């Protein structure tokens, strides 16, 4: 039975780990490996492509594939919808819409996303609660050039994140994580004192180079974020 790409990937990684293929050395080509594993060349290509994406292999056209001298390490963050995060902790989830409007993108947002002058956006501010207590404040901006259906979308019962997931994927994401002092507005909405430190996550997403959305997620003092990679 032909080897699957997962089996091929695991075997290649095992050979590298055991030192059979040392850092900097060239490994056999796809045709040779396909014959050795009894699999299609496309199956071998997928296994090698994933290892290259993970920083284990270095692939160069006409030069073949080598084991990286210094393997790269890439952390991939999975940030689930906040509803799943809250319910995963055993708490009851509730959503509250605070602000919603269509307006021209402010200058700072145009600069951040590369939007043209006069570009229209949908702005939504909302609160996610766990067992009735403020958990996360979401300040979301959606480009109407790419998603005109966001203009009339109804966010009174559910937040924009779940709506966006159903509408469009993303091909590029930029995430920034920082500590910020709560201003009076955020303090009132999150139920904390002005000036208290908040965990703030900013995320900008694009689809095929076009901006989709920018969001600023603020969490109450003491919030803890856990990720695995």
C-alpha cells in the first residue's frame, strides 16, 4: 500500500532527527523518493512542502532540497471565536452590541490597512460576557470595498467575528499583542478602573492582498491567553 504524505513526512523528519540526513546535506529528489515510498510524486511533494513551510527543509529550484543548517521555528497562533473560548471555560456566553455605523475610514485606519481616501467601512463595537461579567471588548472595522454585504448586516444578536468566518477566509493575518492602560470608555465597558492595565490584541486580515478587517480586542485586567504550537 503506498505511503501517505503524513507517513512520508514523518519518515523524512525521522531520518533528519537520527542524523541520516545531516544539516546542509542534499536529500533525494521527489522522483527518487516517490519510487522508494511507492507513492505518487505529488504525495511526496506535499510532505516536502510542509517540511519546508515548517523550516526543516530548504527547497531551491534546480538546486534540489537540503536540510536547513539552522531549522526555523514558527509559532502558529490559533485564536478561536470568543464564544468558544468562554464556553470552553464552562461559563455562559452573552453578547451585547454597543455601537454600529457605516462611515468613511478614519485616517489612522486607512494608513493601517492601505485603504484609499473616502473608503467606506462598517464599524462595530461590542462586548462579550462570561457568566454576565465583561470578558472582551471588540472594536471592529470591516472594509466595504471587499465586503459590501457588511453594510446592512445585522449585528444585534451575534458579533461580527462569527459573521466574517461565514463570509470570507483570509490569506494573510498580522497580529500585535500589547499591554495598554484602560481609558475611561474602556474602563466603563469592562468594569475596571481607568488606567488599569489591559491585554490588547490587534489583528488585521487580508484576502489576496485586499484588506478585510481590523479589530482591537481588549481584555479585563488579569486576563490570561494560552496558545499551543
